[in-house]
């Protein structure tokens, strides 16, 4: 008789995903200007907005991609892409799902699911 390999059961955490994303967004907002600088190149702060070229396309028009540093809302006015918080911005720029983005930013800002 073959011995069965012991595989421990991993208990899934019941995570309130909207709450987790909200907590990550709250943690990321104070450092959003630094996050924007990390995610984009050649951007600059103008008042309460961060203005940069959109790294997801061949953007040549500074000013068409803006991030509001107070609220986290962002938009690419050339394409119509937009979002309302740092997690959606990170997901958009990295080309990943929002939960993946929340986990990555959560690791950066010390927010556990």
C-alpha cells in the first residue's frame, strides 16, 4: 500500500475585500506623490495634481494624464481611462487586477488583508 503524502490544509481567510481596498487607499494617499513618481517618469506636481506622461501608451502630451493628490482620482483625458483611488491607479499602470494591486500596495504600506 502506498503512503499518502501529508498535505496540510490551509485555512482561507475571510477577507472583506472592499474594506481591505479602502484601508490600502487610505494608507497610500499621504504618499501618493512619491508613488506617482515611482510609477511614471517625467512627471511633476502642479498644485494638488501630479501631471505625467501615461506610461501605458506612447504619450507625448504632458497634461493629458493627471492624478489628484488629495483624492486619488486620476484620468487620461486622451483615452478616457479614469479611476478614483490609488489602488485603481496602480492596477491600471501595472496592468493587473485591483485585488492584486491592493495586496502589492498593502505590502508597501503595511496594510494586511
